[in-house]
C-alpha cells in the first residue's frame, strides 16, 4: 500500500524534460533517459545501462548487484574497471545507513563527477526516509527521483536541486 501511495504522490509532483531548468539534468534526461531502451528487464537496469554509456564511466562499484546481471553489464561495457577508485559510477541495490556512510558520505573514492544510482528509493518508509535525508546532505548537490530509482550527484559547481522525473 505504501508503494502505491508513494507512486501517486510521485505522479502528481513529477515532470518530464520540460520542467527541468538545469542544463546538466536536462541534457541527462533528453540525451540519456529518454533514449531507446537498452534493457527490457526493468527500468532500473535500463537507467543503469544508459547512464554508464552517457557518463562514459570507467571505474565503477556495484553494491548488491546479482552476478548474472553484472555479467551482462560487463559484456556490454567490457572496458569497465570494477572496484577501482576513484569511482565514476556507483550502483547501490539496497539503501541503508551503513551503505550511506560507506559509499556516499565521506567516501574518499568519489569525485565531483561521480554518479550514484540507488535502486528502490520508494520501497518502504525507512528507505524513503533515508532518501529524504540524502537530499538534505550538504555534500550532495543534485538528486533525481525516477520513482523506481534515484540518482545522486556531487557537482560542486551546481546549485542544490532535487528533481522528480517520469520515465
């Protein structure tokens, strides 16, 4: 029931590319998210594949990704280097306080252009509360809520903003 209510709230407050006034996010939405699907498995996996390509990520870290799908990602992008810092891209399958403190807040292996994709940000009330806390973090400048997943960016040159985008 929580997920249904969260989805209805998301639909009422979200937008498409026309409601985005950040050039960085607008480019990401139009040139990445709204392009042809790369995965029919799930929207999160599709966002992951598109984002790896769009950001030309080289050093990646995957927390909690099943090995079968990891093999697919590595076949599609064979030049990816796993667990080599500094990380260009981090995938988090399940959000909790330990994950936040290890991979997001105070992580010395991230840089200004690191992107973090978090699966299931509206999975339950606890995870949704953690997501809300991330949006308030001083280190994080841009967050994008896609309902199925969320993205976090540390871009110091950008004003702090939060976006809800329908995909």
